[in-house]
């Protein structure tokens, strides 16, 4: 239906970054029995019929690999149509024209455009299709500036410019795909308190680092202005701080009309806990402001709780970090001039993500974008979508990728398959998975290792040499371990899909051999953890002993970064050192998860010392307070502390292994996941020296309690 429409763009020239309204007035020809709007745009849009917002989908059509995939949406508008109608589609820069797309000017030239088709069926059986064409008009919207990083400027008094004819635009329609991902919708509404900083500035504190925007409601006079900018944390003195937003201005600039005003940004989003009030007419009334959280409409499925208050706050922070960064794609962070779908961050967190929320659809879409941008030699990018480049542009780039980032191509589909048990995700992505492994095989300098290539290594490891972001672990060891792991997943997926995987089986054996020969010993915590967790260490016992010793000698503190941290607790507990893993989890001194909680974090930080004990900050160059990656520790809490595990032979929790590992330092802990088969939950409570276990399984389960194995069917069991 939508393909019958033509792409239209303004014939008038409006200011750069001003939003454009495309509109059409029309009369219904009779009594309407059905009406559907199909639409998309180049940018992001808000569509209205007769002045009313058509849907609860914000920032539509979402972010995809635009050169080959652009989602369109379908809305039932039967009840919204009248005799005389006005259809308006307001379009902003969004991702496609935003700075986020790619910082290369040539890629920022995508024009604003709309494609829409309104299908109407009348009660006499006749049909009508109102499509975008040259009969549509455009006008400049009252949003004079919009940019994802920089914010929005809106003047409620703006008088409509004279309607100008839209003109046709030649733009591909073969890139159109129906909506694949979740809708991006509004969620929690938070009320702020007003604080006066020591330097006199007025700051609204929403109590939670969030992603979305603020709604402003006030009575005002014409020309009164409200100007706000965003911050995530206060500095050591309690003053507003926003240097870590780097070049992102993240501003809200609203000019009021006479009387009652209600405004919220329509075409952008922000990451913030604090808003600095730079301008406000008269005495600031905090009740005029409401923080609205905006993210993909993912359903919460996970629950974690225990007897330790700080840990409970950490669990909350992990859930918030996910919501705040799951706005259509898994972003690294929602606030600074980045907000890209960094694949390494996404990969380490996928299992946790899939327990916390139902993210099947979310990943299904994102992985298709990653696959769409895979190079013909198999390389995938370090983030997806890459931007707005054509395939030709992508091919002309010097490739940048890294182990652990590119491996998202194998790990994410596998994790999603394991949690939801739907083999479709492997079918759709097998080509990308095997292609990635083939790419490494072709790109490495030394056969069966991954050498001679750029790698991020153990990104942001605590043991990074002064002035570097890259932890001191051997990058080629990490890369080779991931090469082995990705190959093992291609073998598993290939077997399920009945492919010939003999080549990969041979390859896997050789990588393991080469790994053991080349990396016979391990220096850092990350090297140990990776060798153990990926089942590569030749002598597991001595490697685990050495890792536990290192951790203890370091005062039960970690030295790991993005790559080592997600493996560390698993590597310890898989090898008899669950107590040491707990010591790391419960550590409150820097560097640790609970250090950030003690420092007031409401989300997961990018750096273990984003804010230091004395209140000073890590360099503003790379210091997000809303980077979910370290939140991957939740998969250890679900899987080891509470002991809830998926089974490869019966994925999607069709069978479950439940093997809780209690620790006396907590008096109780519970976890549950609302799986495709029903809710699985595991709780343990210390009663003196004894532990009482309460387990509910929706599927046949193997329950292991203090060394004893019980095979049970669906039900609730107390031990
Ligand atoms: C991002 C990270 C990302 C990294 C690549 C950063 O700028 O924020 O989260 O994974 O670059 O090393």
C-alpha cells in the first residue's frame, strides 16, 4: 500500500534543523468503516489527525540500517477520521540527519521527506487511498531547532508560515520494511525536587538518571522562556556538572504563549537526572516539570532481590541502565555525543537483558541491521547501525573492529536463542555468525590465533596504563579466546540448523591448540577469567587457584574492564571459588559495583571511578554515568547465586537446571524470570546455619541443592 505513495520533500527552503510539517486536508466521501495509515519518513516524525497524535509511538520510524532497511508503521485510524480532515506529519532530523549518523558532512545531507498512504474503506464498499504526492503542502513547524544530541527549541507563538507545495523526491522504496522492533513509548513519569546549588544555580533533581524528556506545564505571558540543560551528576561541591556530555548541548529551549502552556520535546531525547534551570519566568515551581522516561516497549520479566540494601539498589540500577539504553537499539549511553549501538557493550549484557526484559523482538530487529551492514568478507562493524552510509560508502571505509565487539554477531543470536528457544533467530543470523568467523580466519596474521589486528582489549580495565583506556591484558589472547568462542557457537548453531560444520569443528580444535601453545600462562585477572570461562585453560585447577589468589591478594578487588568483568565471577564460581565471587560482588570499596552505589549511582557507570571518593571525576572525555555493560553481573546473580540456568538441549527454559549457591553474607536472595514457559523462581533464606530453598519451575527441572540432585516436574518445591 505504502509503495504506491511517492516520497515528498519541501520545495521551500527552511532553516537547517527546523522541523517541517507535511500536511493534507481532505474530505471523507461517505461513512468510513475502516481506515489505516501507513507512514515513514527520513528523520523522525510525529503524525496527527485532526490535531490529535495518532499513536503512542515516539521517535518513529526508529533507527535501522537506513541504506537498506527503513521501517514503516501501520496505524488504525478508523475512529479518528471525521467529515473534514487534516493529516499532519511533523518531521525532525532524528538519527538519519543527526550528528549521531556519522560525523562526516557528506552523510548529513539526507533530505527531510515523508512517505504516507492513508487507506479508507467506506460503508458502500468503495475504497480510497490518500497518498503523499505533489498535492501535499509543507510549512515550518514551531520547532526551529531539533537535534538528537543538542536538543530542541520551540516557540509556541510561532505563526504558521504560508503553505508551500511539497515536491516529489527520488528515494528508494525498496528499503521499506514493516515495523520489526518494539514501539518506542513513554513510560515512568518522575517529579523533581528543586535545589539551589552552592553557586546559586537552580537545579531540578528527578532522583533517577533517565532517558526521555521533560514535560513543562505553566501559566505564562507571551515570550516568557524556559531554558534547561541536562546533567547526570553533581560535582564535589554539589554544583551542576555537564562536561561529560562532551559536544552534546542537550538543551531544551521553550518560548511560551499567553496563558496555559504544556510542552514536551517531540523530536529528540535526552539522558539526565538533573536539569539546570537557565531561564524560567518568575519563581520556579518544580511541580511544573515532569520527567517522562522514553524507551522501547519491552516487558519486564526479571526480578532480583536480597537482604542487602546496596545490592538491591545495584539491581535497580541494572534495570534502569537497560531501560535507559534500550531506545530502539542497544546504545552505549543515552546522554553524550555518542548513543551508538556499540556491539561489545550489547554482547556482554545480552543474557542479563534477556532475563530482565522480553527483548526477542528488540534484538531480532537490531541483529538484522548488523547483518545488513556486514561486509562481504564477513566483517561486522563495532556498532550497528553504522549510520546512514550506502553499502558503497561502507566498503570504502578503513575497517575498524575488535574482538569482543564483532563477536556480538555470534553471541547475541545465541543468547537470544537460549533464552527464548526460537530457532528462527539462528536461521536468520547463521550467515552473519559464520561470516564473522570466516572473516577472522581470513584477517589474522597467524593461523588459528587472532593477531595483527586492531583490538580494544580489556576496554577501561582498572589495570590500564596511565593515560590509556585499554587494560593491560594481552589483546591477542582476548581476541583468540573470542575467536574460539565464536567458532564454538557457529558449530552449535550450525548443527541445530543441519549445516555441515566439519570445517568449524576442525578450526575450533586448532584454535584451542594454538591458544594453549601461545598463551600457556596468564598475567592479569582478565586473562585468567577469559581462559577459564571460555574453557581454554589447559590446567583449570591451577588457573582458578591463581585467579582466586590474585583477587584475594588485591583485597578482594577486581582489576578488570569491559571484557574481563562479565567473565570474572563466573570463572571463579565455575571452579570452586563462589565465595571469592561473592566477595567481589559485595565489595564496597573502589573498584566495585557497590562503590558506585555508595556514591549515589542510580544507573551503571562506564568507569569504576566515574566519580571518585572525594567527589572528583574521571576525565570528562569518556565518563558516562549510564553505561549498562557492567550490569552484566546480573547474569551471575540469576544463574549462580539464585542458580537459574537454561539448558542447551531444551532452550527457552523448556527444561531448567536450578542450582542455587547461597552465601552467609546475605541472609536471603531471590530471583525470578517470566520465561516463555512460565515463571521460574528461586529463593534461599538462612535459618540459623541451615538454608531453606523455595523453588518454582514451570518446566521439568534438575534441581541441585547442596550436592544432591532432584529431577522434578513443573511445580513448587521446598528444601
Ligand atoms: C563507547 C563504548 C564502546 C567503546 C569502544 C566508547 O566510546 O562509549 O561503550 O564500547 O567506545 O571501545
